[in-house]
């Protein structure tokens, strides 16, 4: 009798198990080697990780095929594969399709691109015909990074076209579009061969798919940039954003005005606040039915992002003349700083695995909005602090400074990956930056020390192309700004021509990102600092190049610092005048408050007899000298390549008259690496290092 009871008991649970299995929702993962799990350990492919996330109520099967194309006439078509027959036999309730990567092969896209959407719909139709109620999820492709063998030969351009076609398939068919590119686009560390994600990448894919299958649940939160004591840009729309449950109703209240939105199906929400004049303090309340967040002491004023490398990060406490500013900090309660503190300085030391992992996860910057006080002011950027004080004294409106700088960082690290990869020159070396001659030796040597313990082939680093954009600026691209303060170039002075290309690319990259969410944000001016004087041979040419760039690029304005340099120190301490010069540029170009804040620039030259040359300048009414009555800094070059110091005969309004030798071919000013050139305009704005062909 006991054995009979046992038999009945076991039979019951066996039957229950069968019934539960039959009740499970079947999920078929269709795809190529990324779905299959190329080079990933057993149990770690994205479908296997998705199974664990979904739990026992689902049955997930992997029908990936290495090298598969979506195109039926492709060299390895999924439409004619055994994996497709197996997937149809599985009779799924849900199908997740992730194909297209191999269609970028030159054997496929150039020949058969016209049939991509037809073939995609044919594949979906096979499942719909079998089960009209099937749920179809169409995935945009995971990234292909620069460094892949086919990247520049066509894959880069065909990839973007295929992404658009996939989006159209989803839109016209009413299918759910799963964005696999976005969560992986900044994670080149997860792609050793620039195409196949590793286990961590497969985990991100699984979570992304999971969040599209199941409504996401998460606490109400606001983006890390939005905290109490912040300054929002006056007279512009400001976007407030955060996370909540999928499809949850979110309300943002400011000054009695409510703006509401609904979180999207992956839990992201945003609200655009209408433009407000300078003022505050205000309170912003964000709430859902069950939760709320309060941001207090919010001001509206002018907000600037101060970025670059160590001379921008140079702290106020080390600057010449800082004591007086620190003592007066209580006066400037309406100046606020958000200092993006770095996880680890790029000092000459190995980084441990936990630091390396955090950097890979883009967790390099952290901070919060702060009022300035005598206790904290010494840690903020000296240049940005001096700038903010000068601007506040002149405008009497709140000033917000976002400090985002990394010592030693090259220009490449601040440019978006898309901009780098769309450029044929830059895309050719950004993936091999640690050995490329395009990257300055200091950056490579320092990074190689920091990364000695790295296990990933594409381990991230703040000197890596695109890193500081992805980990830093990308967090601020939706923040409304008055302008950018930029002091960088020391780590690109080895290749002046490359820097000219890079800096223009950077400016366009930031502006394109900045203008993405609101059409009324049409301007993002850059206020740059020219490199100072230092005994490094390439620096005079680099300073002259920066001058030419500021004249060439729209809404780029330059402050001279060569008169404040140190012959032996790349970090001169006389920083406060540079902040004031930047402020004067803003006062002129944004508010028309200052006349001659720009550096005097040569306009034309003309001979006055055999031995006299006149040079006329703009941005000056009457020249004068600083520090000495003797005018220092002019040289000539003759047709034999010989240089000679020149004597200034007369300063006549906006014109300098020089005594010159015969057969000169060019005039130079301030071209000593450490320059003592001392010519300024009537407002004491220094003449920039320049060269002039005669």
C-alpha cells in the first residue's frame, strides 16, 4: 500500500511537471554568431542568460547560426538553414530576431541590398503563418567597431543602412524594436575582435531583451546631473530626466507649474521645462503615484562646461593670488560648481582590477552640485572659478560651472565614437591607439603603465579615443549650456596638423550631440585657452595653429596665456587672469559688454620704403607694452632660412612699424617656446603668437 501511495505521489508530480512544461511560453532566439555565442563559454550565451532572467515560466531556445545572413541570396542565408527549420518546429510563442551583421559582407550587401526588407518580412512571415498570435521582436544590430577587417572597406557605411532598414521593418510591421546597439556602443572593451561580445556583452544583450519582454520595475530616480543646489540655464528649455517603472506616469512640478510624462517601455522618462529668466532659489518636485524626489535651492542663470586636461583641472588652492578669492567665497553663494571627480588620476602607477573594471563600466566620473564655500572652493578649477567670479560680478546672475577635465588626456578621448569612426583617417588608428604614432608617446607610456594588469584586449582608459566623451560629456549632452570653456592641447602638440583636424572634429561632435534633443539649441560656443609658454620646441607653431583655428571655426574664441607661462612647468600657477580673459570673451560675444576682449590679429602688411614694414591689426585701437617699454618678440626670416630679431620703430594706433633687413620672407611674433613677447591692446589683451608670410 505504501508503494502504491508513493507511485501515485510521483505520478502526480510528473503529470504536474508535464503540464507546467506545456504551459511555458516558448522563446526562439534567431540570429547569427552573436546569438549563437561565438567564443563564449557554455551557459553564458545571451539566450541562456535570458532563460535565467525569465525563469521557469519560459522556455528559451538558441537557434543562432554562425555567419548567417538575413538576405536569402546571401553567402550563408538563415532562410535556407537547418536552424530555421528547427526554430519553426519548436513552434514558439515569441521570436527574437537579431540578424544583419553578416549582410555587411561585400559578398552580400552590394549585390542584394534591394531585397533586405523583403527577405526580413519573409522570415517573419514563416513564423506568423504558423502562429498568427506570435510576438515578434526585431533587434537592431549590436556594434561593429573600428578595427574589424571590413570596417573601412564598406561595413561601416552598409551597417548604418541596414540599421535603418531594420527599423523600417519594425515600424511598418508593428513589431517591437529592440535596441542592441545603444547599450553596447560605448563598450568596445567587451569586443575583443570588434564584432563578437564576450560573456558580459551577452549579459547586456540578455538584459536588454528581457526589459523589452517584461515591463521593467525600478524605483523613481533622476539623472545624476540633477541635484539640489544646481543651476539650470536661463532663457532656454531644460530637460529633466530619469528612470521609473515602464509606462509609469511621472510629474515634474516647478513654481506651481506641472509638467507630466509617461516613462517609456524601458523605464526612461524626460520632461522639457519651459524657458525661465534668471532667478531662484526654486524647488523642483518629481513624483509618481508611489514615490517622490525633491530638488531644493535650484537657480536659473548661465551654465558653462569647463573641460580639457590638467591646466583646466588645476585647483584654485595652488593658483597664484588664490587666497583673496577664497576669503571672498561667501559673497558668491549664487555661483555653483559640479566637479566631476575622477575615479583615479592617471599617475605613473598600475591600476588594480577593480579600478580597471569600473573604468570599463564607464564609472570614471562622479560628483554633485555644490555651493562654493571657503572650505571647498580651493578644490575647484582655478580658471573656471576666476571666470565664474568675473562673470557674476559683471552680470549679477547665478553662474553654474560643470568641471569635466582629465589630466594628460588627448583630444581623441573627447570625441564621440561615431565622429571618430566616420572619419577615414581617425577610424584607421583609434582601435590601436596604444601603439599608434598618432598618439603622443606620453599618453601611450602612461596608459601602458596604468593598464599592466588589464586582461581585456580593449581595456578602457581615459586616454583612449572616445572614452571621455562616452564616460563624461555624454552625460551632459542634454544639459542646456551657455558655452564651453576648453583648455587642452598639451597632449597633441606633437602633431599640429592632426590636432587641427581633431579639434574641428571635436567641436562638430559636441555640437551635434548638444543639438540633438531641442531644435532651439542652435549655438554652442567654445571659449578656448591657447597653450602657454614652455620650453618645448613645437609649442610656438601649436599656439599659432590654435590662433588660426579660432579664426577659422565659427563661434570659437581664444584667450592668450603665453605671457603667463613658466619655462619649466607645464602647469603655470598664474591662472586667475586666464579666467578673467575667458569671462571678457563671453561678455563681448554673448552680451556685448566688452569692446576688445579678443586677441589682436594681423590683417595685412605693407612696405614703407626699403627697410620699414607696417603690420595692421584688428581688435586693437592703440597698442602698448606690458612689463617693459622695449617691445619684445618680433623676428624675421629671410629666403635662406635665417632668423633675426626685429626692432619696433613705432606703435601707431592699430599698426606696428618694424625695421627690417632685406629679402625677408616671413614675420614671426612670440615664436620662442617660452616667450616674453609683451605687446598688448589698450585693454591689456596680449597679441597672440603669429606668423605672417611676406
